[in-house]
């Protein structure tokens, strides 16, 4: 018997491989699907079906390339949408996986046609339910993707699905969602590695609300939506091309300079301190460990990307971009900034300022404009007195609120998110950007006070 959860690091996306005897099924596969084939082969199993819980928004689903490799059947939810591949799931449909069975449960709300899949063990007892974006650890799915006019209706559907179909399965049944903590598909997904119906019944605050009406009021909210989601939604109706599995051809500095000069968008994923010291003018910093989660807020959808990365990180960078649907890569700077500098090309810096220097500047009356890019909840819990809060995901649309004639110091928890925001502002012409080194963690470690 085979039961594997495959996690896509950074993206907080979960897919599942279920198998018994010689038959296996994959649920919500990612685009680079070699892992499913390898795990199934190691267990002596053949992947015969690929199931999707809903039309995904945040990553490119890998059903089409995986089916092309394995000859598996594809079954998609959201039958009301114009899919160009696979077959539509019907509620109550059953798949036999060796001695196991999977049953489709219609659990609308996140999307109109969302499906959960109930896994029963050989005895027929419920074992696990794959909930897609209907129910997470500590959270429920967002309902705003079809617009706020329909959000209350969809929130009501979601309430009914959870309370009438999922919770009655029994407290011991595993909940296996499509996402973990940090995903943009839920506002506050918990970091419980595994959860159950009983744990969610007891601990999920959304399920503690006193009525259906209170649930609808709490859940029918507009949440931030990364710009790349709309493109992913379109691709996930047609099926993607196979993903890139190796980095693009490295470009020597001269060709990279020509690409940058031709207005290729420069993405720099090197460590924060390295970017701060020197980078190509106009480059957007997104550290490799935050690329999947935050890159989609700042990277253009259809422009060629020139990547500046540490050599060891390059394959992972390309893989993460492919999962988000970014395939237009003009090249990778060979030798990173060392090669760029030895070729004599210009670069710029983005200074980091220690917390003591920030304090001294404030005490001296310097006109610092403190930009806190953390979430509103983080800001409310504690911030530097006088700081202005613009959450990182809102910065592109609100950058005109940031003065261009003052020294702007960007702040976050440790400095990484602040560097992303500061580089975005620098790229759009803000001349006096800097980042508070170590962020609020360093501020607190220095024993400095926080306002609330």
C-alpha cells in the first residue's frame, strides 16, 4: 500500500500519490511530475488515474504532462468550466485502487464544482479525505475568486459542504488539503503537518462560529490575489506544456548585458546581503526561498526573464518559476555578479542600515520615512513608532503613497521581505531606498521599544 504526500517547497502546495497492489492514483499533481512516476515505479505500481479537486489558481497543475507520460486517465472537477482535456467528475463517482476505493464528494464553495475525494480502506471504512481548497488545517477555502457579488453565496455553499459532507465522516478521518501554511489560497492556514476531522472540529476557528450566517460573514471577504493567478487559471483549462527540468543556457556577461539592455526583466535570487551590496540596475530581488510564495506579486507575466542566481540554486529557481507558469526565460547570467563585474558592467547597491543607526537618525531628526511591509496583523501586534504600514502584497498598487523625496527605510520581520519591497520601489525610480538590517527581530533583540 502506498500513501505519499508530495510537498512543493515554497509554494505550500500538496499533492498525493495513493496506491495499492499494482494500481496508483495521483491527486492534484504539480507540473514537474517525475516524482510521482519514480515513487510509483519503486512500489511496483502503475499510475492509472489523475484526479483534480478543482481548477487551481496558484500553480500549474501537471495532469496533462503526467498523463502523457503514464497514459493515465484525467478526471477534473468544475465541470461547468470549458476544459480542453480529461473528463468531468460526477458526484458519487468511485475509483478502485487495488483494495482501496476513492469516492467523489461535491464540496463547492472555493469553486462551484470543487470535489473532495474520500479514501476508504479495504474494509470500507473512511480513512482520509482529500479536500482540495475546501478545508485546510485551521482555515477554510477562500470564496472571492468569482467576485465579491457571489462571495456570500459561495461561502454558504462551503459551509454546507463542510458541515454536511466532511465533518460527518468521523473525527478519525485524515484531512488532506491541497495547501499548507503560507499559501495564498487561504488567509491563515495552520502549520499542523497532518490534521483530522476531529482536530478541525475542535481547533479550526472558522468551524467554531455560532451559525451559518456568522460563517458567511467571516469567510466572504476579499483577499489579495497575485496578478499571475489569472494566467494560471487559463492554462489550467487547456493543459500546460511539459515543464523545464534544467536551467536555460547560461549567458556570458556580454549577452546578459544585451538581454538586460533589451529590457528583459532581471530577477535576482541571490542572498539578501549579496543583492544589497551590488546588483544590476532595475533588478527585482526575490530570495530563492520566497520565490514561489512572493514572486508572483512582482514578476511580469509575459516578459522574458533574465535570472541572476547562485549556481547551486539555478535549477530550483527554474523549477519554481515553471510551477507558477513562468516559462519565458531569456537566460541565466553565467558566473552571476562576479562575471558581470569582471566584464566591467555597471551595478548599483541598496544599502542596509543597522537598527542602532536607524535610532540615531531618528533621534537626530533626520527625515526618515519608515515603510513596514509586514501584514496588517503583524503591524498591529508591534511596530516601530511612526512607521507606515503597506503590506508587501499591496505595495505595487500603493507605491504612490511612498514619498520619492525622502530616505525610505523598509522594514519587515528579518529583512528579506523588506528587500523585496525596497528593490521594487528602487526599480520604479525611488532613489533613496534602504532596508533595516535584521528587521523587527534585530530591533527587539536590541531591547528597543515597539508601538502597538
